[in-house]
């Protein structure tokens, strides 16, 4: 997938990059939603898996550059590849190069959480993929990544996080924090204990809300459409009601972390898409 044309928010411009392609079981992705309902919204293959893309959003904020999530990277174990049914490694470097941006140019990376499909790309082998970028993560999520009793421990990027922290490249936060002059993170919980959303503020009320895996696809817009992979689904529902309601009222764009067809949408008063940004095929 090639980078989209910029979503221009005035003082901020956003570009979507390809962080890798994979498949997951549709029943897991839609949890309590009856199968006859979700298959019409996001059709599965014959084996009940659905196609997904690990979207990475490049943020140009004045003279600073940053990423929202980092995709898979290139160092998954065979077991991890099988878990994700990984079909395509992340050509993130290619996407950056097409925009004339080097990995050393990035100033920060916000990780919605530390699962490998969002955080695997912060390392290049054993070295930081973005050596000058501070990696922003919630302190609660850092603790979860190290907890070997966590049910998702096998898909956490805990080792990568520890390497970055040893190099002084990790910035842990507790709740709300300003990443740059127009980028702010907020603790949501839900998908994981320390999951966070990012709000990118532009000019004249224009904004983007990146909710990570609280909003996996455009089919997940209804608050009760949650994933069986969410550790705290009731928190997911509460956060979606609060944040998507605000996005609809204030006419923010909302981003979908893994939808292969749609990257972002503007919502109407009922929380349904009134405008869509479609992914472009390579």
C-alpha cells in the first residue's frame, strides 16, 4: 500500500504508511457480535479469517515528525508469525523514503500499546529503528509488557521496549500528556490495561482521533462491537462511547487501525460515517 495523499489539518499533515499485512479469525475480531451481522460488514475468507493491515500514521507537525504506532517490523519469531498469519512484512522504510523522510528524522513515536502489530517496528534487529525518536507509552502498558502472566504475553514487544529504555529512548506517561504542540495522548484501557488514544489537533477545529485497537475497522464503530481480544471489553465500550461521541460532535476524523479498505472517517450525529478515506492498493 502506497502512502495516501496527506490528510491536511492545517498546521498538521498526516500520511498513512503500510506496517504489514496479516489475517485473524473473524470470530475473535468481532467477539460478541453475531456472525451473520459482522460478515456483512467485514467479509471473511472461507477459513473465517479476515484481512487486516497494520496502519502507521506519519505526523508532520511543523518542524517535527512522528509516528502513530510502528507496525510489525522485521523480527517476529515463527511462532509469532503463525499467530498473526503474517502475509506481508512492513515496508515502512520504503513508505518513509517515498515521502523523503529518513528514519533518523523522526522525533517521536507514540505506541497505542505494545502488541507486536503496533510496536514491533520500533526495533531494527537489536538496534532502534528510529534512533532519534522518543517512544511514548503509558506506564501501565510498560508494566503489562513485562508481566509473564498476561494472556497476550507472547505477542508483546517487551524485549524491544527494554532495549529502547536502556538507550534512554522511552518516555513513559501516566494518563494525559502532550507529545508535541498539536499531539496529545490519553489513557483509555480496554484492549489492554495501558492502551492509549492519540488526539491530533489541527486548525479551525480540524482534528484526528487515533484510537488504536479500540477501533480496529470501520465495522467496529458501534460501541458494543468489541473484539474478543480486548482484555477489558467494558472499558473499550465506555471509551468508545465517550471519544466517538465527542468526535461526532466536534467533527474530528477517526482512524481505523487495521481496516484494509478504509483508513479514516468523519462521523455524523449518530456516529455513522459521513465521509471516508479509502486505502490505496499498491
